């Protein structure tokens, strides 16, 4: 501390603000996690492995993280297009469309789940259309992907949008003057500038999607070995008063999410370095 | 002013202040918290209104009863974790057992404190089918006919769904020549006819009634009546199977809480009130079967007679839970072995 005080800092009161930050993070994030790990630890290694190593859990993880990945990939494409349109063009109703993007943030997820299920159920407006083609959406893993696309869209759009706003169109003009074609401009000029923001958005969207419960349980059908998500299994274990089993699953999900986020961060760092060198 | 009138005035003032003092010592403001499960909202609303009025007439105390409703398992967990409920009125005995076992806020002998294993009213599991019963569903065996879709919630997350499951199991076990294996096979067939496993009973009712999915809904009798009378008038028929389960949603006093708050007397009176003909009639009105034998005839007009078995016949909740719903138990097995 004495060392820090001696150093010059543009932020006055570093000690105080760091103290507040640590206190707040502990209270809101670290202590709850510690309790979670404490509960899971009560199961012991054997109990932990027994709780997670079975076909239903494995399949639910596959469904949860698989559907999240698909939803995020789809959103990366359409979120980017949406952000592009909102930043680069002016058109009537733009402000309203911009406001719509945040709706999935604001809506209680159960409401979203019920609305989507009503729409995509075999007797629903869109569901009946697909049903006539022989495609079922609600009560299948496809339904889960749709719900996850819905809830994770804002993360991509809202992270890409400000970066895109700062990206100068002059760069593209310069590339054109230097003889680049449209694909080259996108691949070599625009995309590298947006990639960090896209990755951040994708990471947040993925984390959000993997933990989603409220909207998914309505549309999933929850059939074991088909459309059952891990958060539902956690709820089921709680319902059985199996606290340790539930926390074991929660810790497993947390570790997987953490690994995925770590991986994305590493890609981010590698990407920054590469672009820095160019 | 005479001596007498002055005396009279003084005495009457004294008398008035005495009565006020006495009634202040007596009339209290009391509150009770009843933590219950989902579909009992309307039932307890009506019962609470009458009980608080009677309690005030009897004791002069102003009683307010607060209700909390939610899934039976999660409600039990809240009370276990410290929600100060004076009484619990839940869907399954095992939920109350869990409180008695974990936090010990309810004494272990709760089941013997009130009549009929502390169950004031009962219900059963019936089939709700579409008007005219187009698929001809009469009994449990018809549920696994090739083109029949069955709607029932997930027994892992829904207390009500465990009654459905156990009723199906008991029927299969009661068939001539049935074995444990054949009963399991029946359950496996049955659940392969379930296209949506909602997490709660109300969710299943919605799937069946609103989304028009499935041919038959396995439901609590009171929910089936409610769906028939209110949600979709004239769209559904109730089919009573040959054998079903006697669903006994129990009640208990939360000992630790009433002792702390000094509400044992009123809490006991409240739960005993549930057994009076007056409360039992309200139960009938809300489509629960009364336990008071003097009302059997009255109830018989509404509820068809059917053969039932109770959870005790399956060895009690703990045994049934261990055998069917624990991790890796029968319900998990029927989905895993393809």
C-alpha cells in the first residue's frame, strides 16, 4: 500500500476505490460462488462424479452447450448485419428498430418462453406452417435454439454497434482506391476491426444462453435424452432435496462456461497480437 | 350536582376504563402464514375468510391469514430454509417429511397430530380427454395405444406428476400376471407416448388445453374439473380409470415457528377447522373430496366412485421415492434403456 501511495496515479483515491471494488465483488460474486463450491465439496469426489457421470447429464450438457453454440453462431451473422444496418444507414423507423433490440433484455424470460411456444407450437401461427412441411419446432431441440437466439441477440448487436460507429468509412474508401474488391474490404479491413467486439459479444451471449432456464423450459418439451437442458436437471435435483447433487451439476456447468470464456479470451489475445503485428 | 350523580359518574368512568383495559389485554392482532402449493389458491381464500370471522367472534382477536402458493417442493424448501410459516399445507407428505428431517422445524410426529394422517381432504388422478373421447380412452391400458399422446408433467420436478406416475404403476402392477418387469415396461411405453414433459402440473394443463397437444391429460381431479368448467367449457370430458391413487395432500403445524411466535393455539384451531363440515363443503365446491364421512353422500353426487390405493400400499413416500424417482431409479431407467 505504501508503495502504491508513493506512485503517481491519475485516479485519486486508488486505495479506496480498489477496496470498494474488492468488497463489492466479494459480496456479490465471490461469496455466493464459494458457498456453491462448498456445497458441492460436501459430495466428495465420488459423489461429485456419481452426480455428473451419467447419460442423462451428459446428454443435457450436449443439448445445453450445443444449442447455445448454434444460437450464438446464428446471432453472430444476423447480429452483425443488424448492427451494420443500424450504424451505416438512416431510414424511417430506425430509432424504433434500435429500441426493439433491447426487448429480449427487458422481457421476463418466462414471458418470452410462453410467447415463443404459442407461436411455434404445432397449432401456433408459425408452428402450423412448419408442421404442414413436416417440421416440428416447439418441443424439440430446434425450439431450444430459437429461444436462445431470442434471448442472446442483444449481446452481439450492442457490443458490435459502438465499435462499428467508430470505424471510419474513409478506411474503406482508401481500400477501394488501393484496388481492393468488396470481399477483400470486408475480410481485411472491416472484419479485423470488428472481431474483438464480435468475440466479446459472442462470449457474453454464449454464457447467457448456457444458463438460460425460464424461456427454454416452456418450448423444450423437456424429454430426457432429447430436449432436456442441464438447468432443468439442476431444478429436478433441488425438487428432490438433493442439494449436493444440484450444486455438483452447477459447478460442472460453471467450469465448462469458464473454460469456454477462457478460450474465447485466449483467441481474443491471439487476435489482438496478430493484428498489432500487422 | 348531588352526591349520587357524582358517584354514578365516577363509577361509570371506572367501569368503562376497566372494560377498555380488559379488552385491550384480550383482543390482539394476529397473523398466520399458510404456505401452500399451487392449485389451492381459491380453496384457502374462501376458508380463510370464514375462519378469521369465526375466530374474531370467538376470541375478539383480529386474525389475518396470509397465503403463499408455489410448487410444493420449492415451498417446502423455503420453509426448510427459514421462511416463517405457521402452517404448511402441501401436495406431498414427503415435502413435509423433508422439513422435519432437515431443519427439524416440524416435529417428526406431525402425521399423527390431525385426523386421517393429517389430510383434511383428498383427491385422485383422472383422465381429461377431448370432447366425445374420440380416441376411446377408458382405462390406463388405452394410454399406450399407438396413436394416443399423453400429457403429464415431469415427476422429477412436479409433485403432482409423481401421483400420476404412481397411479399408472399401481394399475400395471394390479394386472393379472403382472410382474415388476411388466410394470416397468408399461411405464416405459406410457412415457414414450408423452410428447411434452412440462415442469409443473399447471404447465401440462396449459399444453393440453391451450396448445391442443395430446389426447389425454393425466390430472388431479380438482384440476380436471377446473379445466372442464372454466378453461374450456364443453371441450373436455373426464374419464375415471378402473384404479387410481388416493392423493392425500397433508397439513402440518411448523412447531419451531408457532412456539416462537406464540401462535400454536390459533394455528391448531385453523387446521382443525379444515375438518369441520363447513370447510369440507368448501373443499367439495373446489372439487376436493372430503374426508368427513357424513358428507360422503353429498360428495358422491359430484365425484364418481372409483377404486383407489394409497401411498401406504406402496410402502410410503420414502420407499416410493427411493425406488422410482431417485437418481438412477426406475423413472431414469425407462428413459435410458432404449
